[in-house]
């Protein structure tokens, strides 16, 4: 045991987004009373010397540490929650916090589709027995008119844009912005434009503003933050979310700003997270995945980086391979539960890793990295995953590592593996089937009866573990 190094490691485990649970357990579990006393004396940032001669834990740090422990709980709860309920609760929280959180109301009202916003309004009524519109109408401040109209809107989402009207409204917007005697969000015409026009129409308005006045409208809105955030969320949400994430990473960020990290990842995954990752990299010259690795800790970091890794791979995966046949089953020894939700529509799969040790590979029980193809580590530990210029291994090569000898009837329900290709000894096992007409070949090997019996026993164990396991993107067996 090396107490000084342990002190440093434990201090680090307490400092960041989330907490490093594994480090805390491994260190505190072996410490005796004298080690604990020494740690309290040597960490004045955590403990204060009380006048009655004992080391008292600072109340503020206790509150901060409690919040960090809660981050993992919060992210899991939000991830599982229905998107309508999640948005309704976020709106309720923003309203209760007052003017400093009105930006969150703008974010939700302007970055959701009309149906999604309508769903949030329905959920709000079910949860809180009142309407969002009614609550918003009781807000204070000059933003009230704009906020009420935004949360009440149901925009046209078609492709039609009247260019003449868009140009005219660009002029209307410019006149309001340049009027020093009145805030534009108090102007009924501006509120009508921002809350009733389609997002495509508003993009045209912003385009004409630049054509007419020779600069982006953002440059004229530095002192009009509500209007600026509204236009950003409506016309360029990826840039807006990138800015919000970057603010959350700053050392002097307050708790409301830090909470945006969880919120953005949870609400934008399976929506436009790929585009946000690209925009963040473009704006701040560092991969979002790397930034999260640098600041987050423990299970909270694992959850975030797992989802970011999936989105990161989709960004750099060739389009013709993004929907190629694949399976997503793998097992690792570490603890992590990642659940995918049907976020604003789409298919729902379970993803994650937990259970068997590395899928039982044929390389001395060592895993093979799906990204670089090397033996001995998994993708989450591969340093190549942050190298944008790196070209991953051929994703079209498949290998099957499970076999059994007889027909198999199993009436249990299992999590969806996302496999797109299947084989069977009996076509009656498949309800919907299409014959394979590709060029790949399936090689079948026959061994002794004893070996086959051993394989059947192993398969039975695998099936039992699948009930506990979650699905992950690192395949231990592939489609033929």
C-alpha cells in the first residue's frame, strides 16, 4: 500500500463529473482508521479543522459530492424515461428555477418537432395537472410573451418556403433589432415570425438578413440573448448544442450549466448527435468523446463514452456500411448498463455489456478489438477510436462462433441482438424468411458426439447469461 498515491487517487476520484466508484472501493476498502485520519488531515479542500479538535467534512463539499454521486442515477433515469415525460419534467424544472433557466424552455420549444412538443405538453398535463401554456403565462420578465408563444406553437414542417415573405420578414427583423428603444421580443410581429414560421422558412429569413446587411444576424444579437438562442435553436441546433456542451466543460461552470452535459446527450442521441459531434469537433478542435473522457469519472463516464463511441463510429463509418448486416453481442467483465430508448421514434434495442468474459474467443480468451483488429483489448480501450484519420478494419467480414447439433425450441424472450442475418437447421424456426443469395459461404464442421454434447452444454450456459447480459456494439460472433 502506498498511502500518498492512494490519497491522490482518492482525491481525483472525488473531483470531476461523477465519481470513480471503482477507485473509491479499492482504496477505502483496504484502509484502516489511521489512513482515514491521515487523509482527512491532508485534504483541507474537503475537511476543516474544527475548534473541538476533529476534522469536519466541509458541508459544501458534501453537497457537491452528493450531486456527483447522483449524476449516474440521473442519467440512467433520463435515458429510460419516455421522451415526452423527460421534456415535461425538464420544462417544470426550468420554470421552477426562474429566469436563469428560461434558456432551457427555449431549447425544448425550438429544437423539438411539432409532434414532440405536443407530446411534452400532454405529458406535462398528466404529471402536473396543469398546462405548460398556463404556467408559462404566469412567468415574469420581458421573455414571457415569447416563451408562452414558443411552448404553444405547432409549426408547419413541410418543404414550402415563400422567398418573398422570407425576404420581407428579414427586413422586419432587422428594423426590430436595430430599434434601441424596444426589445425585439416585445414586438408582436417578431414573436409571430419566431413562433409560427417553419424552421426552413426561418433559415431563409436568416439567409436574406445576411444578404441584405452583409453579416450574420448573430453578430447583431450579442445583447439580446433570448432572441439569439431562439434563432440558434431553430436554425442551427447543432451549433447551439455544441456551445452548451462546451460551457458545461468549463472549470467555472455552475451546476445548472454542468447539467447540460447529461441533458444534451440524453435528448439528442438517436436524433442529431452525429451532427453535434461533428460540429463540436469543427468549433473546438477536439473530439467530444475525448473531452468527456478528460472530465467525467466512473460509471457516469462509462455511460456517456459508450453512447458517444456509438455515435462517433457512425460519423466516420462509410454510408454504405452504416446499415450493413451485423450482430451486436459481446461480453465484458466490467460493470456497465446502457439502455437505448425509442427516442422520438425509431426502433428500440438494448445495448451494453455485462456478463460472460470476452465472449470466449479462440485467442487464449483474449478479446479482439473491433476497430483496429488487434488482440488483447476491446474498442472502449482502443486509443484509435479518437483518431479521425484512422481507417477501421473491414466491417463486412463475419464469423460465427456458436454451433449446436439438434433443432432447438426455446420459448423464452430475449433482448434484441440487432442481428440482420440468421441461419437455422429448420426453416420452420423462422416466421419471416428470405433465402440468402450472396457469395459468402458457410463452413460447417462435425466433431465427435462428446464434443457436440459439450457445445450444447456451453450453448445452454450462453442462453442463460443472455437473460442477464446487455447488448453491445463489439461483436463476439457475426452474421454469416
